[in-house]
C-alpha cells in the first residue's frame, strides 16, 4: 500500500476515534497515542529497510520476497 493511502486510512481511524461516543476522553487520548507511536515505529522501520537496500543492494530481492518493499 502506498504511503499516501496508508496515511489517509490512518487519519480516518484517528478521526473515528476522536468522534467516538463510546470512548472516554482518556481512552481516546490513549488510543491516539498508541497510533502515533506505531506510526513513528512503522516509518522508522521503512527508513531502515530503505537504508539497508541503499547500502547493501543484495538485500533488495530478499526484502522484496518477504514483502517488505
């Protein structure tokens, strides 16, 4: 999935959480914090994979086979 589509879906999830009537403000805050943390980790992982492929071209087919790129 492209980064843009991924970001759009993530924003839709965050908006649904913000608008939820069944979650307390604390639950909303905690859920949004978890999403942001995951998003940062996911982006960091993507950057790591990119850097490894740039430095070690032989890794590209391995990562591709794993579905990471």
